[in-house]
C-alpha cells in the first residue's frame, strides 16, 4: 500500500529456522505488518516481546516449533490481533490472556493445541468470547485439569478441550450458543448437559481411567455412611474421581491413578462399611477409627494396615485377612472366636482387639514365623474379652527376647461349660436370645449362679423349653449343685446317665411331660461326693411302671401325681401321693393303698406341696422352698431371654 518499502506480511514457515526469536528492537520498523507465519521450524525459548511494536498485526502463526513458557502480555494485549496459533509447542501456562482480542470483531481464533498447558482453565478465557463473539478457541491435547469455569460455559462461540485431564462436577449451565467438545478427558461421570439435545456438545464416553473404576466403591461408602449429613469434612466427595481433585481423606499413588490410603478417622462416619471397599486392589492403609461404624467387618484382602478402633463393629473376625501387618479393632462389639489363621499371618506384628466380646479358646500356635515366634517383635492386646480355657504359651512375654508386648487378658470361665449351656438352650428353645459372653463373666446370665467361674446352679424354671434330654450337653456342667428344669414342656424318657453330676444336691424335673419308667433310680449310684443329700423332684409328669427304692440312703425323692403302677413300701403319702380324683395307687408290696386325701386334693397341679418327715427316704421340703434366693433368677419372670440385668 505504501510502495516497495512497506512489509505487510512475513511467511518463513518450513525453513528449518532454529534458535530464539530476536528481541523487539531488532524487529523495529515492521509497523505495517499484518500477518506473520513462522510455523514448522525449530525455534525455541520463550516468545519474546518482539511483536509489541506491530500495531497492525492481525495474524500470528508460531505453530510447530519448540517455544516454552507462556504468551507474553505484550502479545495478548494487542488489540489488533484476530488470530494466534501456537499449536505443537511446549507452552506450559495460559496466563496473560486477559484482554486478548480486545479490539473485537466478528470472529477471532486462538489455537494452542498439543502443548504442555497445565493447571485449571482460567476464567479469563471468557473475556475472549466477550471481546470477540463467536471466537474459536482450541486447547486440545494438553494437561488441563479440573472443571470448566461457569463464565466460559456461558459464552458464545466454539471451544475445543479434547484429550485433556478435565474431571469433576461441571457447572450445570451450558450456553446453547457455545459449541463445546470435551471428548477423551478424565470424567468418570459425564456432565449432565452431555445428554441435553438443546446444546451443541461432543462429550464422548466416560473415562476408563483406574480412578474411575474405584469410584463406585467410594461413592457407596459416602452414601451409606451419611457423608452428606454427618461427616465433619467431605471436600470433593460429591465430585468426579477421588484422585483428581484429591478428596478429603484419600491418598493416591504418584500418578494419581489408584487410591492407596483412606483416612477418615474421627470424621462422623455412621453405618456399615461397604464390602465394595475390598475391591480397591491398591488400597493399603485404612484408618476409620473413632467413628460410629456398625455392621460386620468386610473382607479387605489387599490392606496391610487397618485401624477401625473405637467404632461399633459387630459380628466375627473374617478368617481371611491376608497381608495384614497392623490390625486395630479395639473397643468394638466383635463376637465369636479368634481365628488361628489371623494369628498365623507371616507379616502380622500388631493385633489390638481390646474390649470386644470375643470368646472361645485362644488358638495354640507353633511359632514358626507367626505371632507366637519368640524371636519376633509383636504387640498383642486381647484384654477385656471373654476368652476361656487354658492360657496358650504364646500369651506370655518371655524375658530376654526382642520387644514383645502381649496381653491376652484374664481368661474367664470354661469353654466346655459355655458351649454346653449354649447348645442346650438353642436346642430346647429356638427363639431364645443369649448374651455374647459368659455364662459366668463379666456378669452371670439370668438364672445362672457361678462359683469360681464355674456354673454351679442353673435355674430354668418356666422357660418354655421343649424336646428331650437325650444326649443332653448339660452333662458337661460337672460342677452343678442345683438344676431346675421344672414347669417346662420337656418330654421323653429319663436315664441315670443324663444326670451324672458329682456335686448335685437338687435335681428338679417337676411339671414337664417326661414319660417311661423310673427304674433308673435303682441304679443311680452318683450321690453327692461331698456327702450331701441329693433330692430329686419328679412330680407332675407321666412316668409309669413301678417305683424302685433309691440306690442310696442319701437320695430322697418326690414323685407325686404320676400314673405309676405301684410305689415302694418306704414311700410316704405326701411324697408319692397320686393326683386328686384319680384311681388309688397300690403299694408294690400290696400292704396298703394310697388315696387322694382332702388335704392333697386342695393342691393344684401348678404348685408343689410341702411335707415333713424324718425318714431318709422322703422329702422334708417341697419344691418352692428349694429354689434358693440367689438373686440370679426370678421365678415369676416369664421372659425367654437369658440376658443379664446389669449389662
């Protein structure tokens, strides 16, 4: 326009130029230049302020070089620019773009594809659309992260952000006038407007990045454990992908691909821990202590450091917790036995199970590389549980060995007695509820009296028990002094082996449905080994046949109101009397006949009368007086739960 000396365009593309661009002073005089193209060379360094004096510059193409850094403010502030192309370089930041294309126009273009741009998209990008409506901005193939600013999504024009690292919950509004493309990013869940037919958007498919595969398990944890209502801190937990951005309490590996640690201790978690957490195969550390987590302990096969102390976990300890090195479940409500497989894990060095409701026999270990190995440094605390049986050798810290801190607690009760009583009660009463401890410590079960941690009295009066006593596990209660099974619905025949109790003084079977012969009394040769009298109550059943004389003078019987054929001569009326209004019973020696007297007729079948006699073969006291006031059981209590009153 001004003659041969005026340069309006410069195209040096594809000339194998290298090095850095000259400073601004070198390019002075190009005041009329409108287009510059230096594409497809080997220029490097940062983009200089060389274009500052070019007031008429409209188009700048620096694509396919090796420029780094960012765009200089002197360039982006040039009002005359309408096109800037810096594709295929090494630019790292999107700074200094405020005021770009400020002169406006019908259309502007900014392209920075295939660089190293990182960080979040600056809201200032929206100023380009404001200054130059219908602008075309392309930032494909970079390292941009986070969400797209709401101001950008509300703009008019075209924006391409394909193949970046965008993630998270995006703003809910997308302008119908913005043509947007966000394919192949890191969205685990696509933005809601991707399915809106009223907008112009290309979203592609959700990412298959590893962190997205971990998302369902963590989302379930958040939902099931009152994340939105009770958590003290929940930053990011309603977002997209746990690693980018980092959620509160979540630690990922160096590549932000896999969740390796969850630490939500003291954060207000409530409810059960979801089993899906066990599918996080890179999860190594879990600390959710000091919360209100309930339910069973899920399988976490890949975790080697687990701290869930001070919660409300219930149920038993999984037998398979492979890989554990640290296991802390102090102060929970775990029940059941301690798995030998847990103690035998080769890497486990710390087991903290203090103050639960674990029971049973502690496992015996060989010590070949497990926690029983005296050469290993271990910490074990099993105190304040209800283990029974003998104390294993590994529970004792041996002086002179490496650091070993072991507390197996006080071994309470005897496992055989606990198992026997539990087995009998669950068989005789299917709906009965039993405590998770005991039966002696810390508080005896209702109806149970203990001496030196042994069951010595068992009062099951009127408990709705059914079934027979055949192969009854009660024979394992070898320290019983008194057994009261009266006022139930037990049935079947009785044999002497069912009551082989060496210390028994009172055996009360009255008011049941027992049948058959009582000939076993003639061979019942197990009276109390301490010399005390053994009293056996069989009244108000359906025994038949002859009544033999007891095998020992220290055994006394009461058996009235049974349909016996005859009674022994030693039997006095109150001990052997038939029921009122029944056929008189003949003594076996036929010397006399017992009949229902008026005094006995006033007795009902629901209570037992008293009589006195000096004879060694008769009772001096009836059943009600034999129920001792131990405070452990109330005969008027019809509750079928053997719960303790002091728990």
